C-alpha cells in the first residue's frame, strides 16, 4: 500500500522559559491534505496542532506532535530512516530563525549611511525582565528542513513544497517560487501570498517544472490527492 507523509502547522522557538516566537499558521491546510490522502494509502501526519493530532485517528491517520524546528527535524529524520514514502507534503510553516540571545538596548545611534549602532547588554534569563525600556532578540538562521529530504534523507518519491510570501505580485511570486522549488528538488510547489490565504478568491499557485495552475483554496486538498494518483 502507498504511504504518504504530511507536515502541518507552525514551529515555535523559545525566547526564554515562558516566551516563544512563531507564526500565525494552524495547520488546517496540511490536515485537510492528510485527510484527502487517507483513502489512498497510509498517512503519517506530523503536526503542531493538538486538535488535529487528536482527530487524526478517526480519519485513519497516524499523527505525532512537534513544537520547534529541532523537534520537527528530528521527527522527520527518524521517520525517513524507518519508512519509505511515495509522497511527502511539506506544508508546515517552519521558523526561518531561532532565538540566539536576549539583550537590553541601552543606546541607539543612527549613522549617516543609514545603519544604526546599538549598545546592548545581555538580558538572557529564565524569564527576560519586563523593566527594560527596550529589548532586542537575536535570531540565527535555521536550516531549511525541506532541503534535507533529497540531500540527506534520500527521499526519491514525490516531494511537494509549500511557500508563502508577503507583498509580491503574481509574477514576482511565481519567479521566487520556481527558484525555491528547484533549490529543494521538489516536484511541485504550492505558492501563495498572505493576501491569498483568506477571502472569496483565496487559493494558491501549483507549480511544476516551469508551468503553473491556479487552485482555489477549497480545492487544494483534492488537487494534492490527484498528484499522487497521476490524474
């Protein structure tokens, strides 16, 4: 029987022991895709959404929870070491940066060339104090997990990547998306902007090897299911 893997939801990265940063995405799209795939084979779902994980069993889906970038990367590495997947849908909205320090800002100087010189001191703690006039959090870039499927984990099946941008017109979005698809070795890439997420005209572009089609949001799960059946 065919086997599919779907990631869904967002990653959250700890700033201190009580605060984190993340993004607004809930994993609804990924869970809908997992449910559309369930009649076609076995589905593994990695999600940050506890409600989706609890509801997965009733749809015949095996689910596990992740929280951070590191959690998701480790879970995927473990699964790919044990399983061969016919298709992977990487819908999870993964943090591009992880916190690498908290600092109290004691001075800011604007320079003539448009840069700024900041004077800071370390404010890292189990809970960053709330009495600083201003704080700054250093973020260090995280690894692109989607790039590891081909490069590190030897996935040879279908790979579908998802990418969201902000403030791009359609032509710019498609150009960025095609470059991103090739960089990850993905067969398909689902691309949209934040303006395309909700509303009467919500949807996304589905790209493959230089061609694209517009898919309304409500039709995306069924369209993804057709990718694995070749119809």
